C-alpha cells in the first residue's frame, strides 16, 4: 500500500524533498532526502533523487510503511547502512560574514542564486531580505550545482567596494573542485572564453591578455576514483557512466571570473569536474535535471573583507585530502 499526493500549481518546480513535507509533516529535511536516496519516493511511478524538480499534476508516492518520526526525531531517521547515508548533510542558505557595507552568504548546491523568470521557487535572492535587509543586493552568482560564497552589497558603498576590487584585480576567489584524472603539478589556464550558446562557453586557443581572466589550478590530493565515488554515494540510478580510475581534489583561484570559467578551463586542461557532463566529463547524472558536480566557492578575499566557508562533502573524503583542503583554504 502507498500514500500519494498530486503536485499543486504553486509547487511547480520545487524539489521533491520539499514537496514530500505534505506527505511527511513530522519528518525533517534530512529524513525526506534519505527516503529519496533509498528509492522510496517516486514521481509518477519512478524513483527520483531529492533534488528532482516536480511539475504541476505529478503524482508523488511513498510506501505506507515509510518511517515518519516525531518532530523531536525529525533529523535522526534510523538509517545506518554506510551505502545509504546522504553525501550532502542538511544544507541551507546562511549568513557567513557581515561588515557595514558587504556580506557573504552560503549557497548550497542545487539552489539558484537568483530568481529565474517562469521558474518559481526558493533562491538565495528570495531569501536575501529575510537574512539581511531590504536594501541588500547580490553582486555575484554561482551556478545551480555550485556551492559556496555569494556576496551581497548592503548599500551603494558596498557595491562600489566590490566592483572596484574586481576591476583593480584585488579580489581573490578560492574554489575547491573534484576533477577527473591525476593532476600532480600546478597548472594555469589562460585561454579566452567565448559564449557559444546559452548553456556553454567555448575555450579558444588564444590566451587572454588579462590575468584577471585566468584560472590557476593547484592539486591537493590524487585519490582513487572508485573510492571517492563510494564515499560520495554516487550510485545508480541517479548516476551513470564510467568511473574514472583517479580523481584529483584541487584548489582553483580566479580573480574576476566569467561564466563557467573554472568548469571550462579545467576541461580544457584535460581535467573536467567530476560529474560535469556539459564540459566533457565521462561520469555524470542520469538526467539533465539532476546536473551535479563538485565545485565549491570556499573563500572570498578583497581589501577589508575576507570570508571563508567549508563544504559538506569535504568531510566524506579521507583525512589527508580533507586536511590538505582546509590548509589551502585558510592560508
């Protein structure tokens, strides 16, 4: 036996783990995500991951015997088998740092930075006024699958401060990435990037003369690909394709940045992001709606402002890569 709901029009484009709250009002977000990862939540009869977007009229179903803890137990669903633990713990937008003119917010993977026309749902932008104030406005953005720091100006002075730091080359943005392949030496990508379509940039063979447009890549640890896939819980049916023999945890630094800069530059160097099908990775999600790779904006540094935030998946790796990443982020 099972329980089902029909997706309302106002729920269109919401994540499955959010919509499940109607079926499981006493269960926390972590528990609802685990049900999805166990294949117990379906959309129109098909198992779906927690980040899958629902559409108006979809039928969402769970078994009658799906666990439904009380409010006090909401975040401790009793699933203890190693292979069924979530790779990403409960992950919400939060304030990381605030100064009189600038602030840094943490954006989880699987959330839009800005509200998109025709796509209702939660974004960092929709939460901005409740976390900061009415005058706050975002001054940079991250891709939907990318986690990490997003900057907000609290007034015109803050926006000028951020824009001027970028123009002067005084903004340093540090990212953590998991790349396909074995990278043992620092690399610098200097190629020009050109927007070739709405969804992809083209890496040209000619170098860009502006160092603010370059990407430096620093290997932190080379790891066994199968072991990392296991640790990050990237099993079917939500992922498919070959498993790379080795992957590299790397630190990437950009100064100003352009759309998809790190993704495109790393792929051009021969080390695409793990899971980034758009730029040639061989191992990725089974459906475009579930695009997922491992890129995290860990540190934002400019004159009189320095924000740092770690990423949930880092703790799932072995101790040495985790320690190397923390040292690199903090230095």
